[in-house]
């Protein structure tokens, strides 16, 4: 196995980590991919991917994006609960939160995953003064967000950086590297909608 970088996973695993591991193993079987091939495609080490697949650790947001892009599936396929028939409630006290940058950037899925749908809905928090760099997503991905609390700067590709205050919204292309920066003095809260060109069935 290739050596792992020192960057830690975002949390010790629990039910969330086990569920995520189950989803990853299912995807690997469906795509006939080994952990070694996924490591080569994603740039993550085999040992870390094995721990994620076993549900032993919860990966960071950045690592999950590397996995999702390598397999060619929406991010939500790995992190969101499965869609059930009828009404489905996502309880605040049962929230499943991912983090990166030692907890300074967090993401919570606010939707159940359905492979027929093209839209995902997230709650993001960014610590004061933190700047989060996101890699390019699948071609045609759009991000639409609104700032609920705080002051946030968004930069995407070669576009000039935009400053957003509470209540401001923005739409930008997410298939280029982009940045979320909290330029305020307290945590910022954002609601983000991601839309994809193609639907990928579970």
C-alpha cells in the first residue's frame, strides 16, 4: 500500500462513517474498481481508502470530493441518506456533518439522495477568517448559494472575487477551482444548491 499523507480524517467513525463505507463499497463493486485503482484515480492512499470503506474513519470534505470525482458520481451519492417513499425528516439532533480544515469548514446534507434527481442541497459553515479552496467538480456543475449569516467572498476560476453580505445570493460555475472565504468576525452560514448536468443512478 502506498503511504498516507499526514492529514487526518475529519472524525472518528460512527454510524455515519459505517453508512458511508457501505456506499463506497457498493460503488466500487458496481464500477468494478479496486481500492488500488481508486487510489490511482483519486490521488488518495490505499490505506486511507480502505479505512473509509470499512467505516473506520469519516473522510474530510476534500477527500470525499476526490473520491466522488474519481468514480464519476455526485458528492451526495456518498454522504446523503437514501431517499425513501413518502415524507422524510432530517432531524437537527441527528445531523451528519462533514468537515475540513480542522473543523473550520463544515457541510451538512439537507436532502436524501435520489439518483434520478439533479440537485443537492447543503448547509455550510465557515469559521471567521477562514478561506476554503474547493477543487473543480464535474463538467456543467452549477453552485447557487445564499448567505444566511456573515460576510463571504466567492472566487471561481478567472472570475473576479465577489463579496456577499447577509441575504445576498450568487450563482457560479462549480466545474472550475473555487474559493469560499469568510471575511467577517464570526462564523458564516450558507445554504448551497448544487445542480448537475447528468443524473447518475445509484
